[in-house]
């Protein structure tokens, strides 16, 4: 027998019990006549004691040879500790060891396996299995498991059925590149891995499944972006015979349930904001509404004086930093430098100090009067002792710049509180998005999203103004879910494909199966998908998703532990009919 109890289990009421425990050696303190060992497993830590007077010589000897991360089994008696450790649930007791078996030895681990580790990111990823032994990572994975379980239970109770959809498919456009898999049996042909199960879940609606969900892996070959993973997990959902309102209510219910079950937090009805308002007030379609500093547009109040920078700007935005008048000149300069960094890209920043006595002091005193500043204060909501910060320029540049500054200040002023949860529905997204580079429109969500009936007639005359039945769920400044009501008739779908630049032949080739299905009684339907990795991270109070994934990839899309991706050998390439031109000089592909 390996164990009668786990290492997190024993309490004072177990004193005098004979127990068997197994686990990893976390720490050894050897005083010669007495040796203490912290024994660890998933459930906790229990202290072992080896005592010259009460433990046999052989066991004493074996204990003195233990080292970090050895795997051992011990038999012994639970005794009350002389000096208790209130930090540890098992801290009132220890095990007086009678027998010790070393089940496996360990090399010295490359980093310390404790809550705070000396291991850098790369090292931790290379030895991820050791990293997983650390409490923070283990707890993240357990939290993720709890989220999945709560999602499954909640949705099944609401009559959703989990259905698996295939991984070896054809391209589903979600705006990224596909990962492809060569087919050996169909030479020269490739599967694509799903960017999402979008078309399949729609076909399940045509198939009458009515309410579907799936906790499912999705694959997107995107360029390096911080905190993105080439494979990630969605809670993917679809419902038939629903309006946007039904979907928002259903998934508001799920999100409330998760916040309650996982965090014990009760939230009232989620606020809703149009995409337009989100952009106007926060410069961002996923605003963090845990704090204020909404944008005030100052065009009317700041143009037509002698200040050319503002006169030439398309948009002038100000925000009021609460109590910002206490910032020193140096601190303000640091903020100005911060917005001028290439990552943000502002040309400069104007500031107005709102003094206690109602007067103002600004960096543009030469050009403006007190009543101008009073007006700006009114528009930005600045009170005495606040600081107004102002950026100006092209709308599509100045909004993201100000948004970045607002988030920066939010973090700096401690306004982005970890244990506060502020969900928000962003609705009424545009159907289409203009791309400067290629000079054409793309679907903002995906090409299956239904336009709002009242704006579809603008498709030819003013495509940018067509609104979609699309929505995002935002939590603390992160998009945690997004979806839409779908097109469910062939005519509209063909029209949208055509508008997006698909020839009828291309549309047929890529999505013929869906168009065919729409001709066999497709019900009205819509859905949403949540990012499980991100949701778990936010519920765990963290920004990065990486430590909520057991075996994540690094920023270059590599798994540094198993060393993937890797070249194929020539044999395999031939079998797959992949006649790659390999440059002899820099080829790393082994040859036989
Ligand atoms: N398939 C969409 C996505 O991955 C979600 C949806 O529309 O339901 O973003």
C-alpha cells in the first residue's frame, strides 16, 4: 500500500494513528539527531520527523540521504507537534516515522519547487512537469477544472447537449490563418484544423439539436502577440429559435453562476453598451468599467483658438485623473514620455491642473482662458484637485492612444482591482470592417453573422454603417466571449459572401455544404463562444493565460519541453507527398 491518507489530510484528531504516506520531499532539515522532512503531494504538506531516540538506526541513516524531490513512502504514527505551524492545515501534527522506502530518486531540480521560484519562464516551460508541482500552477489548473465542471453542469441543466465536432476539417474563417494537416491517403490534399467549430455548430442547429455546447480546442495560426496561444480552448455554444435577447440572458446567467460558484461574487444585471459608445467613451471595444476616466470630446471647446495642434486635429480627447493634481511635474513628464513611446505613439500631451480653489494651471496657458479650462473640466467631469490629460489627432489613432493611457493610469492608481468583477455586454457591432492594406471590407465577426434587419439596405450605399446582431461579453477589460445571431437563409448568405469578395464558385467550393443545409429548413439560430483559458485566468485574478494551460506554447509558438514543431524525416515527407525544396546548406532535416 502506498498511502492511507494524503499529505493534506491529517489533523490533531488523528494523533496516535498509524498511517502510510507517499509524496515528494519538499525540504529536509537535518540536525543529526533529528531530521524533519516536508512531504508534499497535490493535497498539501505533512511534516515527518525522524528522531534518533525513537527511530531505528537504518531509517535514520536512510533519512539522512534524502534530498529534494525524492519520491518516498513512510509508515509512522501521528503525533502532536511541539511547535505548531498555523500556516499549514496539517500544522498541528507530524509523523514519527518508523519505516521509510525511497520509491524513486531525483536529480536536483533546475529551479526551486516552491510558491516563489527562482526559475525563469523558459526554464519553467522546459521542465513544466516540475513547475506543475508548484502550488500556484497546480491551483490554477484546479481552478480551470472547476470552471469547466461548473460550465458543464450549468449548461446541461439548461438542456444544452455537449457534442464533439471534428478536428480534421476544412477552413472556417475566423480571421486567422489555418493550421493544416497533409492527408496521406489523399495525396496533395490537406485538412485544416478548426479555428472554431462555427460551421459545425450551425449544422447541429439545422440537425435539430436545439441547444449545443462544447468545451473545445481551437487552432489559429496568428502572428506573435503577447498572451495568445496557437491552440486555445473555447466554451462554444449555439441555440436555435432565439433572438439576441435570449442569448444575452442565457449567457449572462452562466457568467453570473460562474462568478458566484468560483468567486462567491454576486453581480446584478450586466450593463450594455453599444460599440459606438464604447469607442467614444473608452476608445476601445472592451472597456474596463471598474473605474471612470471616461473620454470627454473637446473639439467644440478647444478648437478655433491659436493652438494649431488642436486646430488641425480630427479629434481632441480629455480625461480627468482623480486627484491627479497631486502629481509632480516629474510624474506628469513621465506620463508624457509614456504616451510618446512608439508602442503608444502620441506626439505629445497637454495637461491642465485643476487647483483646489477652482483655478487652473495648464501647459497651454498661452492659448486658452480660465473659462475654456472650466468648460473642459465640465466635459471631462474633472473636479478640483483632478488633472485633465488631453491627446489629439486622427480619430483612429487618438482613441487607442487615450485608451492605453487610461488603462495605464488605472493600473498605476490601483483602480483595476483583482477581486472586483465588472461584466459588460458590448452590442451593435458593425457588420464590416475596412482594411486599409487590402482596400476592402472584411466581416468584423465572421461571414455568418446576421446584419440587423433595419440596416441591411445600407450594404451597397454605406457598408461601414451596417450593424450586426453581434455582441461581446467583456469582463474587467477583457473580451471573454463573443457571438452573433446567424444568417440562416441561402440568399442573405450568398449576398454577404459576394460582398466580401467571394465569387459564387469560391463560395460554393468553401461553404457549399452550409448553403445546401440552409435549403433544408434551417431554423433561426445564434450563439456565442467564451475563451476558457482567459476566463480561468481572470477568475484566478491574473492577466496571463499561460499559467492556466498545463502545457502552453511560448511566444514563438514553440513547445520548448517536447521541442515542437520539428522537421519531418524524408521518408515521412515522401509518404505525405510533400516535395519540399530543402536548401542543403541550412537544412536541419536529418537525412538517411
Ligand atoms: N465562432 C465564433 C468565434 O470563435 C464565436 C461565435 O460566433 O459563436 O469567435
